[in-house]
C-alpha cells in the first residue's frame, strides 16, 4: 500500500516507511492512496467471523504485502487478546467498552499493533538502526505505549509526562515497567512535554544520532486498527434492524476518524457524533463553518484536552474536503465538567452503569443526537475504565468501585522516572543514552 502526505509536499511511502517515520517530512499526516470497499459478503457474514478474522479483512489492504498474511494474523491475534463488550444501557443506547486491555484504555489496541509492526520490521531488516519512540502524554497514551512496546526488540521508548498532572494509576503505568521504557517527568504541563517532543523531531543533531518516531495517533499503525471497534459493534448489533449511530468522545479525533474509515470500507453507519469538553473546536466548526484552533483548556476529561486536533485533516480528506458532506455525517456537542459529573451520576442511579468522564460525554452527545429521532441504535464508545480517573469521579461512586486486576498488579511497584525541566535536558538524555 502507498501512502501520501496530506500536505502534498513529500514523497509517497510504503506502509513500513509510514510507520517508521510517523509524520511525513513536510509535517503532513500520511493517508492511504487508495481505499477499497470490502465485499458485501463480508458484512453479510460478519457474525460468523472471529474478531481476528474481521480485523484481518479490514486492515490487510492497508498493510499490503509488507507483512506476510500469516504473520499479520498472528500479530492481530496477539493484539486482540481481550474482550470488547457491548453493554445495553437503554432501549436504543449501548456502551461499547474499549477498556479491557492491559492499561484499560482504548489506546491499547493501536499501541500494541504499532509495537508489533515495528518489531516485525526490525526483525526483518536485521541490521537497521534501533528505533526510538518518543511520546508526550497527558495520561492515557503513555501507559498504553509503554505496555504495548515493553520488551519489543530494537525499539526504545521515551515517554514525557507532566509532573503531578497525571493520576496515580496513570503514573504507575508509565514509570514501573523498566526494560526498554524510560519515563521522563517534566516540570511543566502537557503542552510543555508536547513542545519538547516536537522540537526533538526537528533537531538535526538528534536526527543523525537516532531514528525517532512518534506513537501518537498521527502514526497510521496506531490510528487504523481503531477501525476494528466499529466492526465488532456491528457484528453484535446488525440483526437489530436499526441504523447505527456511533458517538465518540474525541480529543485528537483519531478514534472517530478510524470509525469513518470503517464506514468507507462499507460498514453501514447512519451517522457519527463527537462529544467534547470545553475544547470544542470541532463542534464549533460544524456549527459555524469556521475552524479555529486554540490553546487547550484543562478539564476532568483530560485525555480530550486538545486545542488543535491532529487527525481532523484526515476526517476532512475522508469527506472529500467538502463541508456539507462532513456536516451530513457528523454532529458535535460539547459539555462542561459539571454536566459531565451529572451524567456520571445519572448513568449510575438510572442505569446502574459506571462511566468514566470521557464515556459520559459520549453518552450525553449521543442522547442529544437521538432526541426526537426514531429507528436508530446508538453506541457510545467507553474509552477508559473509570478507575483511571478516580480523583475526579463523584466520591460515592469512586468508593464503590473495585480495583481491576490489571491495576492491582502495578500499584505496589516502584516508580522510576528521570526529572527534566528543559529541552536541553531531553536532548542530552537522547544523545547520551543510545
Ligand atoms: C485518547 C483518549 C480519547 C480521545 O481519543 P482521540 O482519538 O484522541 O480523539 C478519549 N478518551 C480517552 C479515555 C482517551 O484516552
């Protein structure tokens, strides 16, 4: 498969090159040159296929012949070794729980797939340089990347996180693994971490010293596997004879954009809804036609505190850069922290369901869209386990939550991080720890 840069000023590349580079040299996001619909028979028979079969059919055209079919299948089998349950909330609303993986956030699937692809390419080209994955995190990305890449040959991972700004559980997920994973604790906020990472990618001294790549959702190997969720939901819901609406709590818009890619492959989808917090760039755009990025605002759904959504350009490409077409496929609503807390309480008291702040926003946006409409089945994506956001959950709900095994097993482990407070310290680390 060939990928081109959405900035249209860089050479076309293979899947492997796109995965290793992350971002194109003109700083554009990579996008597949062709997208082939899957045959009708795939959707007609989907209930007879396993998750691995579904994922394989969906991803194979994007990988092409660069990973042998049998190897791709075994990568997928390994990546998808946990469940993706659909939990009924209401007569026309269900929650698609994407948090049953090792770090209990939906990012596990993309991070694990990307790690295994890089590992595969490294073992194929024995004498190539080691790759260093450099990633800034506000919480969830770092944990998923650390766990996904742990022990992968030929790949080092360096994670920057803002000191004191991630939850205790998230910090443990970042700092206790060791081996090829290093956590740099930055004296600053998430934007400082992000700026340092961006500076590093442009630094010529570093470019000669090591091969750097990113593991954010700009990387196609992290972005594309997120298509699977929507296909898995369809497998369960298709008999219901209602049209599907997906509501996705969004920050960088990678997850929802992958859903739209599944739609492009032929997945019958009536509409998409995005729920956001105060960082309401996309809902405002859909309302006014004006796209204004801004500095991010801190909220309790902090994985969505993004002021310049990086994948939005891919969403536009999927809608032929046509605003009317996008508007007819996507609605967006934004919610305050207090509305989010109210929704968490409502879901608990009315439906005995514990949602995290991100999922709760997905629920609110879905309910809003479904108001006064009939014949639709709504699915909101529950993107992280509520235990990861314990400090901001209503106290009575927090107190009644049980700690899942994945979390219990890291709580006693010792934190190891290196404190830094400037770009020069990051650079020094990268140059001196090959
Ligand atoms: C990353 C994340 C999101 C946002 O996903 P995008 O693909 O960036 O839109 C939502 N919820 C949780 C819990 C996350 O970790």
